[in-house]
C-alpha cells in the first residue's frame, strides 16, 4: 500500500430512508357495496449500517464517497398490501474504526470485530394504513399515518490501526528501515525527518507459520501531545498496540533523555499508554565495537532496570531474530 492510499480520517454524510405512507384505500368489489377499509401499511425506510471488514486496512474507499443515502420505503396499497422496505446501505470499514458525531465530536461507537454491524442512521417506520383505524363507531376511516422521517447525520470516521506492536521513536530513528527488514512492507525510507507521514503496517513471519503485526508510527517530537509536529494525528494509532517498541539510535547523545521524552509525550496524550508492555531497542549498533557496546550496556543497566533492551542493526541484520523472539514472548505472556 502506498502512502497516498492510506486514509485514516474521513468525513461522511449519511441519510436513512423515510418510511412510506399508509394507504386510505376502501375495498371495492362487484356485489360488495361497502367493503370497508383495506389500506395497507407503508414500508420501512432503509437503514445505513457500518460493517467491520478485516480485509480492509484503510478508509481510502470512502475518500470520495462523501454522501450515502438509503432508499425510501414504499407507500401502502389496497387489499392491505404493505409497501416495499427501502434499500439498506452497508458501509464497510476496517477494524479499529472510531465513529464520531461531527457536530458534538462525541464518540458514538467503535468497530473492532469482523462482521460487526451497527446502524448509524435508522430508517423511518412506515405509516399505518386506514385498516388499522376501523372501529365500531368509525367503520370507514378515511385517514392513515404518514411514514416517519429519515435520520441524517454528519459523522467522522477515524481509523486507529490494529497492530500488536507499535514502533515509537523520534523522526529519522530508523523505524521504517526496521519495519522493512522484519516484514515484507515497503515503507518510504530516506535520510531526513518525517519521511513517514502515515502509519505503515507489516506482518512479521515467525516460527511454525505464526505471525504478528507491527506498525511504524510517524516520528514523535517533543510537544507532540500538544499538537506539535504531526501531533494527535498519529498518537491515536499507538492506543491500539498492546506492546510499544521504543527505538533509539546508538549515536543519540543521551539515550535515557530521549526515551524519557518519548514516554512523557505518550503520558501527556493518554496516561493509559504507560500500562502497555514496553521494550527499548538500540538501533544502528553496527557502529559499535565490543568494548563500546560493553560500556554502553553498563550504563543502560543503571538507567533501565525494569525495561528490557536489545542492541540491533537493521542494515547489518544483527539481533533481529532475538528481537522477534522477545516480542513474541511479550505478546504471548499473560501478565
């Protein structure tokens, strides 16, 4: 999937169908002079549904479908015939889609399961025909009910990617490079900050035909929680990851300080982020000899007593198998 095809935010207007009106028909038949009322009911207006589809990874298919309208219910007829129900509309969305009301910004619901179906706009109920209103004192009612009106809603669809592991790090930390060597994903890689502007997903093939999903999140900068850089635009994607992989290059002047900034930004955005499993990966370690690596290890043991860490090199393919093993254990160990 190219970066331009990844769409994780769309505004869409939906309208259900209005209900059909009931009939005021009076029965007419040869030799039956006063057949009485036999007006049928109006049909139900069409609903608009959102349906979860695990095969979708983006909202790109809705980028240009800004209006979705269901069909109106048919009117009732004579001989107590009911009008046809309006055509329902089904909008398929990827798992992890959050639905908001555009006016109030209130979260209405989330789609998290394949095949999950939720009504976003309910079709109007059809009106009752005059057959329902007959009585001993009014045997030929000449009135019926109109159908109920349609529902309209302006809504926002936000996608929070569903991945097992989220790659967290400063811009240009090597996240895209790591994703490209761990998976078959082909993210854009270049030697400048904010190369990645959209989340990239990749499937890591593990032993015995098992796998897990890893997401390369656009780089965090200090102040991201207040909206600096790409701000909230990408931080919401990290909420879905069960494990966070902090990536810090070995040539960073102060690894602990950079790690603390990343953690602080996540905390300011959503304190629950700190409840997730965390792991620190020191990248670009092909630049170190054994002596420098030992010195760095002594310092890291002091700074990161409760956080597991690992030395890797994406370019030199060092430490990647061990990284997969540790991530798999973290994902499959119950706390």
